[in-house]
């Protein structure tokens, strides 16, 4: 549905939006439970939706419930294409006249405003909102629409989107608008602006007491009073949608910046070590998660690694993530062993008081030796680390110990693991082990170990990607948890 809305908006065919959504939904409801493609095509006076899927045994196709110009099923190679074509409404003048006549007879304007609100609420992309504003008002309220925005409350207005019911006139209109003095318009109330051969209505876009820009509508004749009222209502809704989209974009950018700051700044070269890492935050906003990993040089011939999971997401979890990563690096470079580091980190988390969060952590050091790699590691409440031998044998190599941020009096002990040439050590967060499909978890009955056993002979990066893909394919719905994978392989 989102794809359909964006296509109809980009093509300025908002008049068939609801029918297009209904038809696309009807066709999608008839496909087999397998992947399929949705394709929209524009033919000038009509638009056509196609649902393409590999030829599978399916029931007889049904016509869409909405009125369409024509529909059918065709076959292309090994694909089955179920399609339907919709006629695009006629001229802008006729549509506007019919709409105004109907709206004057009853509550048609309520439906118009509701549809406009749905369209504006359907996107959180700041660049899409001006386009949607223009599609909403043209041709019902005006022959053309120009949307101006400002980068700040006191910045100059600049044209960000222009639409005309007659596409061939857009370039000429753009030249005319370059000479129009938008800055002279009242930024608080609706006003008129002079432009040759057109009546221009300037509607301020105000949200939460701040001016975001201007919506300018143009038509060759006078604006009726009811059109002005509609335009002002649309302006209020448009401004709120624009402000929400900007806030969403700012939050997303801040989250991405914070997330980047919590990940290693670089990946070191470790003699005798081949490694691969994958990190994927969950959620549409890529909200700052609690999962993290690190790999860094701790001494002349020693390197440290860590993979952890802080309880929760958001700024509180990010604070503990930052505390953990910087504490690990600082104490490691001061010469503290992995067990001592975890003991001090546990105390540091507890000293955070009410801001403290539980933390599971796998921390270890790597020392290259002639026969491979010597690894000392501690698992503090973390999913067990697995070692893969070149012959496909998989075994757990860590002893479960207390997670961090719970008990004051806890002593950690390090396990020592030797990785021969070709051995692989896998560490993951619970975004992998607890990936859910119905009532099953991925790691039920040793599911992760079986998946790892299939990776014998692969590079570290290939192993990490194989585990990531296996977790993604384990369930059809998107993951609701962050995911981190760390693979160490002795060359």
C-alpha cells in the first residue's frame, strides 16, 4: 500500500489513489504464499498494476472489487502476471468543477479532508510531504500549486515542489514564479499575491507556533470562499505532517550518528586472525540498540574482542553501551586481564544507580602462537560461544557466569581456548539465538550449532553472513531485536 501511495503521488494521479490501493490489495490477496513483484505502469490516460509471480498452482483469478477499465492474466516465461488497468480522471477544470459542485451540496468536503489527512500521514519522508501537498490540492482547489519551505524559522523561502494540472506548463510557470515576491506574503494569515494571468493564494504552513513555509495556489479565476477555507484546512494539516516528518528525520539521523559512535572506529589487523563482524539494529527508525561488538589492540602482542547486549534500547541503553565499550578499552590497555576487566565493569554499571541496565557480555583476549591462536575469554550471562573444527565438529567453549549489573559480590574466571589453524570461534547476541518462528527459537535443540556446522571451510566473513542469513530466513516476519555476530578464525 505504501508503494502504491508513493507511485500515485509521484505520478500526480491522486484521483485514483483509493481505487489503486483497493485494486492492488485485491490482486495481492489472490497470489500464492510465495514472493511476488508489484509493478505499476503509466500509460498517460491510464495506470496499470501488475502482480508478477512464478507460475504456481493457483485458483481461478477474480476481478478486482473496484471498477477497472480492464483486467486479466498473462504469462511471461515462467511468470504469471495478474493485472488491472485504471483510467486516470479527465481534465483538471472538469474535475475541479464537479468536485466544487458536489462539495457545495453536502459533506463531501469532510471526505476530502479525511483523504488528505490520510495521504499526509502516510509518509514520514520530509521530501515527500511537499509533493503530497501539491497532489492533494491540484486540480480540486487550484490549477497549480507551489510549495515553499525554509531551512529555519528565519531563513528565506525556497521553492521545493511545483505541480501544474497541465504538465507541459510547469517549466513556464517555474520561470514566472522566479519573479514572484513570495517574501512579501503574510506569514501568519492567508493572503493574495499578484502574478500575471493568475490569481495566487498564499497559505502559510504553521505548526506548533512555527512557520515552516508557504503553500501557493494558482488559478485563472477568483478563489471562491469555500476553496479558501479548504486551502487553509489543508495548510494546517500539511504543516503538521511536514513538522512530524522533519522531527522523525532528525531523530533518525541522531540515532544513526549515535549508533555509529558506539561501534568500533576501525578494524585492526591481527596476525594469524581472519575475522568477520555483522551488526544490524532492529526497527524502522534504526533506534539505538543495546547490542555492540568491539575488536581492538590491547598490547604489543595482544588483542581484545567483545560482544555484548544491554537490556533495552534507546538513550539509556546507549549510555551503558558507551560505558562498557570505553571501560573495556581503557582497562585492557592498562594491563587488566579479561576477568578483572569484567569485575570492574560490573561495579561501574552498578554505580550508575537507577540508570543501570543489565548487560550480557563475552570478552576475551587473543594471542597469536605458532600453532594458531590462544584465546582467554569470559562469558557473563551471554549466549555461549561455539568453536567449529575444520571437520565440522561444533562444541561450546565457555562457562556460563553471572551477567553484569546485578550482583555486587561476583568473581569472574576466564576460560582458555586454543584455536588451531582453521578453527572458528562464533559469538552472537540473543537477536540470533532467540529469533522466533511461531513457538520455536532458532537455538532450540542446538539450532545454532547445526547451522555453524554447515560453515566448515568458509572464511570468517562468509560464516558471519551465513549465520545472519540463517537468522533472517528462520522467520518470515522482520526481527524485533538487534543482532550482532562476531566470528574469529585462526588462519
